[in-house]
C-alpha cells in the first residue's frame, strides 16, 4: 500500500475531496478526486481518477436529516472500497474561519478544535460543517493526524488599517473586522505567479476569484494587502446567490418595515440574491450567458459592473496594476466575462488578445499590453495537501 493524504473541502451544500500521494514534494495532481453536491436537496456523488476518467456518478438516497454526516460516512466507505491501494496517513481540511488567532495552518488537537468551535458565530453557515468533517474523520480514522487550513489566514498580512471597520472599539475588539476569504485559492495563485511573471510576480497584482462565490484580492510581493470580502463572505462582488455590497440601511428597512427576522434575512442574503435573485432564472453564469431573456442580461451586466468598480478599488489600494489574474469557475472559463471586464478597464493599460481569450489560454493579453492578463486554474486542494504534508512530517 502507498501512503496518501485525504483532503476535504466542505461547503454548505458540497463536500469536495481529493487523495494525494504522500511524498515530498506533494504532486499537484490527486490520484482520486470528486465531490458530493446537492446536500439538503438532491445529493449526488461523482469521482474521477488521476487521468480525469469518471469512476462513479450516482444519486445518493440519503435521509432528509444530517445529510452532511451521511455524506462523510458514505465517502469514507467509498474510499475504503475504491482506494484500497492507498493508506491514509493524514487528513487536511479547509476551515473557513481562523479569526485573528490563526494565520497559518495548524495540526489539530482537542484544544484547537475547541477554539475553532468558538468561531462558529463568525461563519455559522460553514464552520459547523467544517467541524463535522473533522469529527467524522476522528471517529472513522482514529489516531490519524488532521490539519486545518484557513480561508482567512492569507489575508492576515494586511495592515491593521485595511482590516478595521469604522465601528466603536467595544465592537471591533470583539473580533468584528474585515477578515477576507478565498485565501487558499489566493495562496495557490501567489505561489504560481513566479513561473508566469518572473520578477513581475512581486509587483502589483489583482487576482479575480470568480465562481459561485466571488472576490478580488490585491497582492504586492505576493502578499494580500486588500480584498473585497469582509467580515463575512457576503461582502464585495455580486455572486451566484449572495448579494455583495449592500447598504446596511437596507437590512434595517427589511427588519423594521417588512418584518423580516434573522432566519429570513439569512435565506435572502445567502441563498436568494446575487445572479439568481436579479435574473430570477439561475445562479449559473453559463445558463445566464446562454439565455436571451432581459433579466439574464441584466444579472450579467450587474455582475460585470460591480466587478469593474471593485477592481478599480483594488487598483487604488495598489496605486497601479502590473498584472490581472482570473481564476475560479467563471474566471477560468467565461471568456466573455473576461473580455467585458478588460474592455472596461482599458484605462489601466489592459489590452486583450481576443483569440487567446476565446481559447482560455494562460496569457490572454497582447504583447504590448501594459498589464499582463493571465488565466490560472486554482488548486486549493493541493495547497491544503502541501500544508498537511509539512505538518504531519
């Protein structure tokens, strides 16, 4: 049997997994990977091998309650059956929130897990699922070391000023501040930049992580100096079902005059807004781009408008731009979104190569563009695997 690292990336409705060979350096391509999506709706399991060949694609007949825990148990059984040649020697987890306490990955023990439970109020829709995965692995694989890698950690390099909110200190001292998210994705891009940009990698780089969740990050010397997400993953850009920037007065209005409660507001802001809310059709950018309905066009227009406006704020934080990187599902595959954004940002010196952009090439800017424009697929699971290997030895 060959030693392997199991990586879990648990979301509110999805569990992604990847199995990497445990050797140094950790290979970027997993030997097995897949996901269980549609949790709390219509759960479905897909898995593929290292060559991308489909191994399984099945609906899962889960009971309505506690579907995340059922999904973990199913996944562990499947790995024991289909991954019998691999011996799991360590497990790495994406944990959404590390608050101010954790700026680096950490080897988990009971005390650390207890601290992470204390951060549930900071990420109530994600942190409990992350912790459930840790609990299930501890029960199924007792004694196997587990590592937590935090989506917030990459942004702890920002200045105190960039992380502060203009609220009374009695509130900010309780941990209410700008945290930022998608840090594992940004860490991967920061690691990949020297291969693509050489010395310019340490310059002024804006990374656009565009998917169902979306954000921007301004990098200098490959460290985060600003990002669009804030205290929660609701802030900043228009997303699949999340609203992005919102006047807090809207919430006061909805509470006082529309009688909305906390549960209704959570549902509205996290699951009913964004592309889905504006279009009334779908949260999927592919469906909206293919639709002729005016509501779909308006949703796409708003997505691009807000993206361009926030990109300007990142350029201001950097005082210029040397490179723009697109990543995430939309960033990597939606050529028309890249074209619209780059056209609106031509004042920054961006010149797009239409043929390279349509082909989703690595470099999509022209040779004479003042700003390098790249498309780099992210790989959060590999970043987690690398940290896990480093910590378990």
